[in-house]
């Protein structure tokens, strides 16, 4: 399986994703420059974290117009796999590839810390190897991660099982206190209706190396490999 | 004033130059300078650029060592050899004055500046730290400063994409008017890949790259060399505006352009802008430059020559390129959509000649502008202040021991100087780069793994400025010792330091005495720990007209290395039942402790107990304990004393402690005293014998304090609190004062 990690000007988690996929999981992985139109026959595209174009307007609002994004959108619309992490999720939302929007955190501060996530469905490429009851310790690092969707969209997300992750506490309780940014229904990650585009605010690539003492994020990548290789 | 008009002593005075300096300038030029030229000298000879009032003493610091690859003063930052072909470039710098006026941009551009110092040498920054000092946290202005400064550091560093892994935050009324903002960065490169800040080769083109030049930050370096007064608000244009997105692009483009091999020299533009980089690079390469100022990309029309030269617009670099290879450079900056404009070329005569539309507007010799060249050097007089002798009269017996020490313990846990700084640190991305080991292994120093190797950097900034005020020589030696202790407790080997010397007005003899004494203390300790001084920054004039100088604050940024990251050590107790030992000795000492200062409100006391030789010996035995895998945790006893150290080791895993106090010393001194040279360790019961045997190979004192408990905090059988209730308070002190938002 060949992964492509898009590099926008201002991306800063691109190398971290490349390291996890290439060094830890031994996958073929290339970086895709935002000015290019060539996805280099990748099977899976990752939009990494960072501050694309400085995020001075709305996070992701400019990156979605990058040349490579026109190819990514076409690829996704044809069923190609795309995952956006943090800024990547914001770009996917701006591009309309996943429902909802990411607002400023309710406390109005950037927030970086370990939080806990609870997978909400096993019926997705990125969660199928996870459990529904175990809370995963994964870091967040964002100022605009407050997921919002209107009532109709929320109903659709719930009805169609599109919610991938919710914020929870260490014991797995999905509570107000465990919500780091004010996200509606504690939503941390969603997929599109066709279940080939995935967005999440937390950073699984920062919780994959044993050296860092936390590999709770590895399961997300392993889910991808397991399904696609099978 | 017209740029070409000849100047007078009055103008020189307005620009902050002294009469004898004006005379010297006329002598150098052989004529009266015009306004542009005088402006050039005023910034280049400001304290900020020339170190004229500090260099005599800075030269006494130890700067040699077997690992040194670029020594203090040689390049933009110090560079040390970490072995296996890997080198580390690191430096700390202040941005105090801008942050006092415009906290957000002042702090943000401090972060930008220090990182450019690192990547201009060809190193990729991998970790940032900062040291912040504020006044009374309950004052509205202080809250405004904290919120602005922390957000400024966060927004810049987070977008730049390098983790902020450590630092310190300290509050004292002496910083009410003049906060301190010191930013540190460390970068990694391969030995031999360094790019120097030099310029040579007649005819080689000179490029300016990065952001356009605007009117921001003009005379910023001169501004940093003045006291803060009510009129300082008029200096607001002296504060620069930062753009971390441009900085990120500049980082990637700079590292990429170095790989072309076409670059002769490169220097960032920070303090004193174009003129400083032109002068320093030319002086180093013993050449000159002809520069066409009208070619500089400008952000606004009608900029005067002196404004273009002195502008401190951020995110710019000056690059001297091998003639004929311009296209290779251009293609890199085109890729990153950055300006890359040739503005001049290298000349043979050692002069800096500035033209506007082919008219010569300034002509000055490069070497006479810079430190080590013609910049003035002053020996300032100094005098021991009266308070120093007063402090020594302090007697612990004059302090009544409180009946209920639990109240004092809770006071300390609730104090902003002791409590968790997570309100601050969680606003920084501490994990980008996926190399921060200490996220999940809390340690006394931040540990950053060096990708592709088994090594890790250990980084810390330390300075208890209350100790330094009490006794500058001893206090500064303590700052170095504490930094080394933190590195050691994290499993690292101390390698070298960078310093940020924040003091008051050097023309006040009592202030200068603090400076001289601190330098002496730093020297002693750096020699002992074999940690040469690789450079740093001097920030004088940290005082206000009303409140006098801030505490002398020589922040010590120390770099350590772990050759094998498996030898790291964390500070948290691992398991109930483990034994708790104190390495080092209890002392009947509460001098300059947080307990004495804020609980008893006594400010006149000497620095706490400290013995440099004992301290060093203690570190060596801690290293052995870590390498021999005999201990489960190590945490140094610092601010707040032993009780706070115990609590900090207990909290991460929700454990507690059950200890007995020492009959030889007062119980308040035992619990809250800040005598130096102590480290708290925990040991599995079945390793006790091994531990005692290893300790017996040294002369270092140690004692069994008790055991790790399930969560109760017990001293002599008395329940002080539970870990849960203590943690609840400890974690939320700053949130309660500063609010959630």
C-alpha cells in the first residue's frame, strides 16, 4: 500500500506521519507537494497537521484551493481513501469532503495535551482494529478544534454511523469535563457518508513510537493496513 | 531630518550616543557623520549589539571545552559536538522590553528571532524553551501581560512547528513594570554542515530573502538599551510584528538552499536589521559590501535610508552567494514563494557603502561597527549594595515555626510560583515532531530524542532570581548547579550552557556589582561542571523609574546529552511500597525559600545553603544510580523544598508518601527549606541493598525518608492531605486566577 502525505506551506506534522508510516509500519510513503497535480499513484492520502498558509483566515480555508487539493477531491469523490489529521481535518471540512466545521475552542486558547478518545464505530477503515470500550490516550494540539454541525447533519452522522471518535475520560466516560474544546456531542472525528474520507483532530502519529511511551495511536494506522491488505 | 544632513552632538544624544562616542565616530570617519551614518553607529554601538558594558566580564567566562565546535562570539549561536557526527546549536535570548509594551508581538518575535539564530547556521530547530518572569499575578496589568506573552509565544512557536518542551515561570513584585521574556531554541545538524555568518569573495552577490522590509522595529536595539518609563509608549514603533508562517517557509527554504552548496555565508536579520548583518558578516569575512537600498523589497513607500537599514522587520535573511550560482538559490526561494532579491555585492575595501538610486547615502567601515572591532568597550564601576550585608544578619531563630505546618504546605501548593504551570504550558505545542520523551515520562529536564540515533537532548532553563538577588555570586552558581542537577536527574550528561543575563541599569554601581558577582559565580560553577558558556544575551536596563531594578536574573539554559536514550530517568514514584531516600543532607536552613518569602513575608535573607564541591559529587553518584538501574525515580529538591518535591513525585501516578522527619533540623526547614545539593529518589524494596552499597562507594550523605504510599501524604504519621486533594489545588491555581479563557 502506498501512502502520500501532502505538504502545504505551513504543514508541520507531515514528517511525523511519514516517520510512523515509513519507519514504524514499514509502508511505502511519499510526500506530495501542494503545487503539484500528481498523486503519484498513492492508495491513501494523508493531509497532515500544521498551519497551512499560516491559518490566518480560517484554518484550512486557503489550503483547500491548493492545486493538489483539486486532485485529492477528485480522488476522494471516486472512492479514494483520504485522512485528515488536525489541520488536515480542518482542510477536509473546508473542502466539504467531510460534514461539519471546526470552530475556535470554546475556551479560546490553543490546547496541547494528552486526551482520551473512544471509538464510536468499528465499521470504518481507520477503527476496525480498535475496541469500542477502551479509551485511547492520544494528544491534541489545536486552537480551532471545536467540532460543530447543525441538527440535521448531526442526525445524519448518528443515523449513518459516521462518528468515528468522541472525547472521553481515562475510564471511557464521555463527559463535559473530558471535552477539551467544546465540540458538539464530544465529537473528535468523523467520516463521510461513503466511508472513504476520515477526519480527526487528535494526533495518532504522536502516539505511535514506543520511545515516547504511548502507542495508543498505532491501532488507527494498523486498522488501515489490516483492511486494505486483506 | 534629511538623511544626508550633517549631525550635531544633540542628535547623537537623541540617538542614545554619549559625547565621547560621537567624537570617536568623527575620528573614525574623518568627518562629521550624516544622519544615516550616525543612526548606524547608534544601533551598532548600543548595548544590545555591542555588549560594550558587559564584554569585559563576559570574556572571563569559561568558553573552551572538548565538545565545542563554535565558541561564544564566533557565530550566531554556540555549537557543540554530541558525538557520532551530530552537533547541536543552541542559544537563549531576551525580548523583555518589547514584551513590556506589546506583550503578544514582543514575545512572538522573541521566539522568531531565537529560532532564526539557530537555522541561519544550518541547524533544524528541534526544541524550544522559555523563561518568563512576571510581577504580582493578581494585578490586572500582570494578567494582561501573561495572557499576551503566553499567547504570543504559543501562536508563533506552534505555527512554526517546533515543540516548546520546557522552561520556567516565576512571579515577584520586582517584575511588575518590567517582565522578563527569555526564549531558547536548540537545533541539530551534522558536523561539517554549518553555515557561517560571513562574507567574502569580491563580486559575490548579496541577497535579501524572506519578508519585505517595513518601518517596524526601527531603533529596537537602541530601545532595548534604555530604562522603561512612561514615555516608553512612544517607542511602540520599536516593537516588531511577527509572521510565523513566513518563518516556517524561511526555515525550509534556508535549509534547502544550504544544500545547494552555493552559499558563502548567511545571517538572519534581527536586532538592527540589515546594517547589523552587513556589518557582522563583512567584519568576519574581512571584506566590504556595496548595497543598493532601493532594491530592498519594501512593505511601504517612502522609507528613508536609515529606516531601511535599521528596520527590524522579521523573517528576513541576508545571504552571500557564490557568483554564477544565483539561479540555484533563486529556484529554492521561488519554490517557497519567498522574496529573493540581489541588493548588492561583496567588495574588497572593508567598507559598507549604501546607495539609493546610485547616490551614496552612507559610507562606514564595517569593522569599526562591531564587537571586537571598533565598538567601544567600557569598564563600569561597581559597588556592593547595602542590602547584601543586611541579608547576612538573618537568623532562622527569629522566625517562629508555625504550629500547623499543614497550613504552610497548603499555602505553598496554592502559590503561583509552586503550583502547576499547565495554564501556560498547555498553550504551547509541546509534542510536534513526535520526539518529546518527557510528555509521558516526566523528568527534571526536557528530553527530546534525536531522530535516527539512540541519543536524546536534555534541556533545562534555571534561575532562582531570589537567590541571585540575595547573593549574586552564590545565587548564579546555584542556577548553574540546579540546571546540571536537572539534566543529571533526567539521565543526561551536562554539556554546555547559554545564558540570558537580565539586569538593571549598568550605570548604577550596585546593579553592576550584581552583574559582576553573578558572572563570577557562573564561572566557578561552569568550570566545576565542565559546561562551557557558548554564548547568550545580555539585557540591561530591566527596571522602571518607580520600582528600581528587577532581581538580577541570569537565566541559565543548559544542554545535556544522553548517548543512549534508554538511560533516561523520570521523576514520578512508580509503586506504593517503594522506598524513598534523600541524597544529600537536610539543613537547618530556610533562607530565600518560597516558604520564607511568601508565607512569612521575609525578604531579607542570604542565599540558601550551597557547596559547589558537594553538589558536584552528589551529581556523580546520581549518575551512577541511574546507569546501574538501581532507582525508580529521581527528582531534585528545589523551589518549595522537600515537601513539594515529594508531592511532585507522587502526583503523576496518584501515589502518596509516608515519611519521617529529621530530629536534627527544624521541621519547617526539613519540609520547606531550599538548601541545595539534594535529590529525592525512590528504590524498589528488593534493590535497597544494592542502592546502599552503591551509595557507600561515595562520600555523599543519604538518608531513608520513608515509603511511597497509596495516596495519603503522611509526615511523622500525620496526614497532611491526600494526593487527590493536593493535585486538585496544584493543577488549578493559575486557572482560578487567570480564568479558563
